[in-house]
C-alpha cells in the first residue's frame, strides 16, 4: 500500500487522535517524504517516534566524545539518542550503520546491546541506560500488539544485517578464507610492526569490491587462556557450554576489557571493601584509578580471593567479536585473493605484556593454509568514483594506505584515465615507507600522478600529512576545482579531524572563501559524495 494511503482504519479501537498519531508513526517509520502523511496525521518531527538518520545528525562525528554527543541529542526522541550512543564510525562491524543499528534496537528487531565494538563498554553502558525506555507507552514494543502486526511490517523497512543468507556476507554467517602468507612492511629498526597479510578466497564463495572491509574472527592467545584457567583453579578439560574450557576461552569469549557482569559476579562473592570496589566497577566507576587497564586476567589478579565456578565465570564474559580491516587489494588485480595491512598491537601495563587479539592472531598465530572464519563488510559510502576519468586525492598515513593501494590497483586494472594523488606518511622514511617499491613502480607507469610524503620522526619537529597538504595547498585546490574526489583513511580521533581542518584552510586560502564559506564548501563535498572517509 502506498505510504500516502497509510491510515489506521476508523473501525480500529482507537480515538481519532490515536488513529492520527499511529498513522503518523507508521509513515515516519516508512520514511515517508514530506507531504506523504495522511490528512490529519502529525508530521514526522511532532508526530510519532522519530527514527535516527545519519545525514542530519549533528552528533554524527567519530571524533566527538560520547558525553558531547549525548548532550547534542538531549531532548531528542529515543532512536536518535540511541544513535548518539554509537561510535559514529559506520564501520559496519555491528552489521548495520550507526543509525540503522539504533533503529533496529528501537524497533526491537535487534536485542543485542553489545555490537558496537568501537564504542566498547562506554557505548554498552549508555545503551543499557537508554534501553529502559523501550517499554514506554509510546514506544514500539507497546504499540506492536495494539495494531495487529502492522507496526511489525513497517519496521521491516529498517535494514537488517546485509545478506544474512549468504556465507561470507555478514558476521552472522561467516565463510572460511585460507591464510596464505604474511610479510613485514617495516624495516629492521622501526618502532612499529606492520604486516601485509594475504588470504585465498577461491573456495570460500566470498567476493568483494574495492572500498569494502574484511572481518576476521580471531582466537585468543592460548597462553592468556591458560593463565586465566590457572587463576580460576580449574582444569583445561573441564566442560563448559558442551566443550572444553580451554577451547571456549580461546574461541568464544573476550578476554579483553572486563565486563560489568564479571565485576557484578565478583561483588556477590566478595565481602567488605573488596565487594564495594567490585560494585563500583560494575557501575562504571573507577575506585582505584585502574579501571581502563582491567582486562579479564588483570581483574582476577586484582581480586585474587575470588575463585568463581568456571561456568558462571564464562557466562559473564562478552562474546569474542570479529575485527574489521580495510581491504588493501583489488579483485581485478588478483582474482580470488584478498590482502590486509595490519598494525600489530603489543604493549605493557605494569609488568605484563598485552596483545591485540586480532592483530597478533594474523601476525603470529596463523599458520600457512589455516582456515579463518571471515566475512566482507560492504562499504557504506567509500569507493572510487564511478567515472574512471575523475581525479582522486587520497590521504592515508600508516595503515590508512590500505584502501588506497586497492584503489590504485583497481584504477590500473581498469585503465582509468583519472589522475591519482596519494598523501602517505609515517614515522621514519627509512623504516616505515610501506609498499615503497609498488608505489614507485606506479609512479613510473603514470598510474600514480603525485606522491606526497610526510615523516613525523625524521626531523626536529613532527611533520604530518596535513602539514604536507598545506604546503601544496594551491595545487590541491586546483584538483578540487577540476572535480577531484577527496578520500581519507585512518585514525578518526586525531588524523582525520586534522586533515579535514587542513582542507578547510586550503579552501579558504586558495579558493577565495571566508572561513564559514570554506566549511560549507567541504560539507558540500561530503553531501555530493566527493569527500569520503574510512576512519576507525
């Protein structure tokens, strides 16, 4: 039935005001365009519940802290406030974008509150606080029985995780990729450890496009799992969830940041001051100033007098989540293969060495020929221009180079005539020039028109890609004026924000615009799809 004709029948058991409200709500859920609401029904803003929308949300900024996002959303309907609690990266790791995840929670199509991996515990706590409103009389759960399934049908318009029935297209239905090889991208002497990793997709059924991300399901380090088992005083062979405890700790649950439920369990077992500390940690407080460093093993060390039963202990832990990485290859360049560019995470807290779960899984624990549960997360709005003659400017320091290596491979394979300009940077040129030989060969062939480099540790002062952008601002502006698309990939909190600020300065300085006009110009690039970001 057309949206414009949606109307609760007059015979339905509602007052005229209720019928109008419900009609307005259904139209809002269906994203009715202005003017499409039935006569007498309230408009979307003043009518029924309003859904979250990525495009118009002022808090849709991954560099903005959660308290600031929630302040902007204060007083808004529930679905937009749920969205404000997300990490705003639209990374797809949850199976949705941020707005659609919020709308799915609001519409009770999704019950899980722990899917926003970039938001972590901060987002989970905020979603739990907001979830108490789900049972309010004006919300979807209470309305569903009242309108005999019509609301459920309307809520079907909220996107679900993509291609749930196809293996390798979503986190719910991963396929098996085969690990082929890895090679270190840093030279000896680097302070970093970054790997180029290759997978074979030939038998997996997985396909992908340039700009997509690859989700891999890692396994925990067995040494860490064994330490947890020792602290529990349990046996590796003990059965939990129908399998051996060691296998469950390796494959199923997160041994990273301790969950609130784990602290709550400890508070039931402990007494005195220790119990109060555990309760405070479960509430999100930080009684000893160490909450940020408390992973599962550190929590067992902090409360050594606790020895919960292994089954109860496991049930408090969060599921081990997949990790997403920008794909650094084009299927047109090497069919049936896929590449990633992964920074290995290792750090020390106190006397204990911590490991990034997925990065060290790919860098050291995977053996040649090993199967890996994986899936492709389709890009939301991150891809080369449809017109191969369009010039592109790519800013990708560090592992941010990953999708742009794929872009260049794609453009070369297609014979694209558009010019390509890459800004790359890292700490030291001698040690950290990723894909140096490949990029120089692309320069020789004319595929890579310009290569602008920035090395933050080679001089007496730190020098970044945004500094290089300012140096060549006049030429960069000419490319934009000639229709170039602008791309940035990498750190959302600092780099991407600084790159955008530099671009605004360049537009103002070389485009003869005032500060406000320059900001509006960059925002216009985003609306037109000419400014795209893949940030994390």
